[in-house]
C-alpha cells in the first residue's frame, strides 16, 4: 500500500481530474467559493475510507496535524461534515467511476459487509413442527433464557447452547 501522503496526492489528482473531465458532477452551491475545494474534501473522505478510519473528526484532526502542508486550508469540523454530506452524490459517482475502471477478472467479487443474522429462536427447546421458533415466550422465560453471571456475553452463550443454528 502507498504511504499515506502519496495516497492523498494520488487520490486528490484522480478526483480533481475526474471533476474537470465531467465524470463526477458537483451541484452548484450558493454563496462564496470555499477556501478548501470540493476535490480536497472528496479526497480526504475517500482516503479516510481507504485507510479504514471510523471517526470523521479524529481523521480531520489527524489530517490537519500530519498532512497540513497538503491541505493548507481545512474547514472546521461542522463545515466539513455539512459539505461532505452535500458532496455525497459526487462521492457515489466517484466510487462508481473507480469501480468501472477495475479490470474484469475470472473471479467474482463479493461485498463482505456484515449482514444482520436472524436466529431461529432456539434458546428454549422448540415444540415439534415449530421450525422457525415463532412461539412467543413469556416475560419470565425471556429473562431466564440466559443465566446471569454466566461469564459470557449473550452471543457467546447462545453459540454455545445452539447446535441447530449455523452462525
């Protein structure tokens, strides 16, 4: 992977060129032109996603501290959030253009985002014929389903007890 400074430069040049070519369209905004360009904010947001930082405010502070020479005028946190939300459509266009540039290969690519899992409801023994665990439990049964002080989290306790669910 590129060093972060080179990644910022590469992503900024890529975003700026795509905006100039018209591949990424940014809607006009009323008022004076901001000191930090839309290409700079899009580059910062894209790099934040690429390096896997969750905190927007923490990453903006890190950019100001470590790579301030690349972005001489950074907006305040509230302005950066507002403008990033305004640029969300352009961010989606940018991701679509970059995905279209990927070479086709003989392997299928899959999104590995975690999906919520709906358990079959087998914390208590299920009656015959109730394969989906749709029987309603009383409040007392729900409270007694997981013993308190078992030393495990709810998910770990459930995995240890449930042999019919494939997690």
